[in-house]
C-alpha cells in the first residue's frame, strides 16, 4: 500500500481502515514511511480528526508494534497513572512509590519532555547513576520486589509511538485527541496494566487548552482503554498555573523528595497526588471508597513508607543510597540563581503557563530537537501560586540558570508571563479538579 494514498485519504477527510492504519504503523517501525510522510499523515489527522473506531485501530496497532508485557502472577493489582502533560507536574515521582506502599504494583513507563511540558524520565536522569533503561528482567524483578519502578520507554515497547512522538514534537502535531489517545494508551496497554488513572490537564499549560478538548480527550482515552479491557478513570485537572513551587528537572525532583519526606507539601500538589492515588487504589480494589483510599495514602506518607519505597527504587536502578538524606550532594545546582522581582504590587492573577514551559526549554531544561542534551540544573523554584498577593519587587520565583545572560532573559520572560492584578476584591482560585470521566 502506498503511503501517499493513505495520506491522501486522510487529507480528504476519509476514515482510514485497518489495512491503511496497519500499513502506517508498520512503516513507522520498519522505516518504509519517511519522516516527511509520517509528518504529513500526522498533520492530516490533526486537521481532519479520527473517529473512535479509527482511534481504536491506531492504538491497537501501535500497542502491538513491539513487545507486550504481562504480569500474570503478581500478588497485587498492576496499576499506573499517566498525565497528558503539564508544567511543574512531578506527581508521578511521588505517586508510584506511594501506591506501591499501599499494596499496588506500578511498572511505570514514563516519557520525556514533549513540547513545553516536562517528562518524568528527564527528571529522574538528574540523579547520578539512575538507569532509566534497565534490562527487561531487572525491571520485572524491581517491580515485583519493591512494588514500583519508573523507567523510560524501552526501544521494544510501542516503538511505533516512539518514532511518531518524536516527529509530532517538532511538527506542531501534538494537540490532537486521537494522536494523544493512541500515543498514551499504546504504551500503557503494552505495559500490561490492570488499572490506569489518567490526569488530563486542561488549561493554558496543557495540550488540551479548553474544557471541551480536555473532556473529549478524557472520554476518548477512557473509551478506547475500556475497549481494550483496561479499567481507566480520568480526572480533568487545572493546568492554568505551574503545579507547585518548582519547575525544571532537578528542582522538581528536589520538590518530590521534600514532599515524600514531609518537609513541604504544597496544597494543590498534595490534593492532586491524593486524588489520583485514590483512583488507583479504588480501581485496583485496594480501597473501597475515596475516603478509605485517602486515609491509606496519607498513612503511607506519614509513616515514611512511600519515601522508603522511592529510596529503594533509586538504589535498585543505580542511584545513590542516601539521595533522600542528602539530595543537594547529588543533584547539581545551577551556577546562577536570581530572584524574579514582581514588577508591581498586587495579586498574581494569571500565568501564561505554556510560555513558562518554553522558558524552561530556552534555559536548556527541555529539547529544541529530538536527542538534544538537557541541563537538569535550570528552572524556577519558590514559584508563587495564583491568588497570592505580592509587594512590588517581591520575588515571583527564583530563576536557576547556566549563566547570567540566560538568567536575565528568563527573569524578563517570567515577568511577562505572570499577570499581576489588583490586590483588592474577591478572588476565587481555579478549581483543581474539574471533572471525572469513567
Ligand atoms: N503524552 C504522551 O505519551 N503522548 C502524547 O501524545 C501526549 C502526552
């Protein structure tokens, strides 16, 4: 089947059949479709969309493009959580060990940064020695013994997504409901899960920037997953501001360590961790209802059990044994750290969250091209949250940069991305949890 004929069909708005979709997915893996042809089909899907049946066919074909894992004799439910992508979203780092400490088994195959969003694998690679690509039997052994392992997408797992993801990232074809659905679920179905909690980010820092698109994405993911036998619940959550106080790879990792140790638990980050964790425990039969699930999660945080799982996972994957006690000894710090002064007094009323994600890319904390090296040290810490009232000159955040020029540029860019309004008058924070689907 000729690639150009498949592209032409979608360009003209026709639904693709199983043979056409299989040809595309085969071409992604065996190289018989060129990068240009893949980009053209991705753009045609972006513009023309896909029906639910096409999305199911694409997801299944991508799932079967590589190895499909199975966990036949696990002593507990095999669960995972995935986010559609945000800024400052470090929840996976805390949630995998937390759910493991509550009896779940979490073989988390995480992603790298995409566009303006950060990726869990990039954050973990800030840890010296941490191996995000262990051998398959090692991954299996760590999940079985510790209850969780967070690793990267291995070359044999949904390889079709790996190539398509990298091409979408640089061809402005990420924000498509069927493409995001197939991308996320092909990996999750290939990793052999029994239950999945999806965090569908909605807002100006998300790929779904309107409530309508977020709901469509949530419904698409829940329906396609259910069709493949994967129990899934999706929470639509606010992404109109950076999640928590840190953004940037090492800084987010430090934030996750502080959270697990109980040193600092920013309110929205904590609420989202509990909300997603509760869904995982309920789907997995580890809690009867939301109240019981939350109590179990809180107890695993308070007892230090979740922090301990994280520490053991880091060691099992090659990281230092005292990372939790001495993170600063291992996570390289940026040479230049400057405050970002508020340009006027008032209430932090809005953030251009996508722009903030792009400032991180500009600082070197994300990629301009697939394969670019990342500077893990850079980003923002002590980010203020929407609704906070600041005096003129008070820091909106601290910028961490590789040099003074990059730092000054980031200061101006963050000032431009933060809108300061009047301090007086009523203020309502955007609701964190917007909808539940599934
Ligand atoms: N996360 C993924 O894994 N794929 C997408 O397309 C978007 C977010």
